[in-house]
C-alpha cells in the first residue's frame, strides 16, 4: 500500500475517536472538525517523513488540540479576550497524553459524537448525512452521490443539520448507565438507517449506494468494539453483515431485482457470512433477545441454507412471531406471512395478511406479496389487480420491473393453449 | 524447527481498508506464501475474524466467559489450537475441558475467517 493510501486509511479510522475527543475539549463541533482537519494536514506532511505514529488517534488529538489552542491564543492578542469557559481545560494540554492513555473517555467520546447526529429534531436523512460527514468523514461530494442529490443540496442539508445541532444542548457530562443505554439505542437505530439507505437502492444505483452499507457496517463494528457485551449491538452488526453479504446476488446484469429464492448463492460473500454467523452465535448466548438479534437470526437461517429448499422456514416463522410480539408492526406480519406460506401454504398466509390491507394500502410490498399468494392459489385475475397496484406503488424501477415479470407470466399462462403452442 | 509467525496490526486501520485495498494486500502476501509453499515449508495459514467476534474464557474456578478479545498484557501467548466446532458453545466446551486440565490464565476464542492447510510434509 502506498504512503498516501496508508495515511488515508489511518486518518479515516482515527477520525471518530479524534473528533470525539476534540469535541469534548472545545465543546464546539466546528472547532473540533477544524482542529482535526489541521491535524490531518500536519499528518500528511509529517508521517511520510517521520514514519507513522504508534497511536495515530492520540497523535491527531494532541496536534489538533495544540494547533487550535495556538490559534485561539493568537486571536486573543488581537481581539478582546473570549470567555475562558468557552475553551474547556485550556491550560492542561500536558495532561492530554496521560488522559489519552487512560482511555476512559474514549467510548463516551465516540458515542457522544454519534449521538449528536441522531438529535430527535433532525429528520432521518439529515441524521444520516451528518453522521457520514462528521463521524465517517466522507466528503460532501461522496455523500451527495450516495444520496443521488446535487452537491450544493447536500452541502445545504448538512449545514442546516449542523446549525440545528449547535443550537441544541449537547450533553458533555459522562452519561450514567441508563443514559448510555438510551444513547446506544438511538445510535444503533441511526446506523440501521444508514444501512437501509444503501440497501434499498435499485439495481442501477446499487453500486453508487453500496458505500452507505459499508459505512454502516464500519460504524456498527466500531460501536461493538466499544460495547463488547451488548447483544443487540452484536445482533445489529451481524444483521448488516448477513444482509450485505448478498449484495452481489441481489441484482441481475440488467439491474433487475433478484429475490432470495432465485439468487445465485455462490455470489454470496462467505467472509461476511462467517463473521455475521459468529456474531449472532455470540449474541444468543446472552439470552437477552432483541429486534436486531431476531432479524439477524432470520438472516442467518437464510445464509446457512446452501439451497433455497434447505431454508428452515418453520424456524423463520417462529422468529418472526417473536419479533411481532417485541415490535408489533404490519410489515413484520407481512414478512411472517411469507414464511407461513412456505410452511402452511398460501391460503393460510393470505388470511393472515387480509387484516393488514387498510394499514398497508400504500405499501408496495403488501401488494407484491398478496399478488404472489393469489397467483399460487390460481386466482390469477385477483393476482393481476394486486400486481397492478404494486407497480403503481413501486419505489424503484427494479421493483416495478420485478412485478412486471410476474404479470407477464400471468398473461402468458392465461392465454389459450393453442395460441401459446402456435408461437 | 517450526516457527509460528503471529500477525499484529491496528484493527481499526485494517477495517478501514476498502475491499480492493484488502484484496491487494492479500495478493501481495499470497506471493510470499506461494514461494514457501513450493518449498514445502508452509504450515497452516489462518486469518482470524475481527476481535468483535472474540470471546474469552478466564480459567478461574469456575471459568468465566467474557465478551471480547483477551486484553491482559501480563500474560503471554504460549500456544494455540485449531478445533473444528459447530458453534461458539461447542468451542467454549473444548476450552473448558482444556482449562480444567491446565488452570490459570485464559483462552481467547476467535473464529477463523480464512484457513489454508499449507504444504509442509508431516
């Protein structure tokens, strides 16, 4: 690996810890980011000459802090003095090394940095954009590309989000156990959102949006390293790995969606699957179940099946049942119905989803699944109505194309035999 | 004499490599491995999954299972086993059996992501 590539990777990996610590010192996001930026510039000059430091994050924190303090001192001479409280523990820069080595703040610094991004006032898309910018250090251009919007629009979105966060009270005191758990849950939910933003891409944009999935996995792993005994964080990381392992098989050459049953399982990433399975295995031992663990366990059952017909649908049905109790939602029931159709047949499954009709009347997947059940039951006219509705509600061209494939099959099958044979 | 070469690196950094960067490193390593393999000198090669997938068994009485990698620096790595297990529970059972035979210290249990048997004639 070249110097530049190595430094780039080191800066990226040190970023959450360094910006988190700098934020604690300066209590201002812009100052912290600028300090990190300055430290990174010095690293680009110094590291190739002097060799990489043993602890890149520690180096960046020290240098970033010193440069920022120098800047503040310089501006003090020119301007009226700023309030001392504006800069926390300005005079004990020497202690920084000792403090860094003790590392007790490390966890909460990173958690705080992530937690700021999930401020409840921010809409989900702004939370994600902010986290990718501040924590992951992606450029505005990279984020704009992943979100399929212009750079200017993304710049504005991030600036607005930052302003809103700056106005809010950022909690700097070390969190208590309950608070820490709450922060952890909020951050986990945000990481899941980042992943979904990438995962719900259509075939033509999947490659562009894949970095969102990869970034979410990186953040989940980071969180898990900080909170090693949290089964739900193990579950979240496992879930993301097991889902992303199928990325290469989810779209065909034309960008059309390939359903699980039809995917070429040789394309699944076995390395990610191995890590995901190891993690869910580890999580289950705690006997403290949660929604991420259950979803990961379901993904694990799919991953373990070498062929679609090997899938343990009975177990998947049970797991969805447990998820329904924990997180009642019509979407969960809809997913469960797919498992039920495999175990107890399409009639039972159809009866299960009928009561959801009013709540999912605008949900693409509801009509896709309903159409599929009706088709299996040979109720082709009704199936066609459901598929038509699904196409109207499709979010991506890949979704629409997939349903159209079903429709084409229905039309083909309903043609009189003679016509078909004559072709 | 057989020598074990144990690989250490900053996991944050390795985890930040793109899959292309990772593949490039593995490719360069493969060249070195191939040379040793042809000479019949290469034993098993393993790449472990990240420490997030690790579990530690402290060989106290009774043994204590902890999440995460082995973190103490006071004790040194003395050796390792590769054991085929269906799941973590099975691996922990093996570790407990070994621990009963040799109490004190700890076992770190890490799933293996990549395993190559090597070329050395036994």
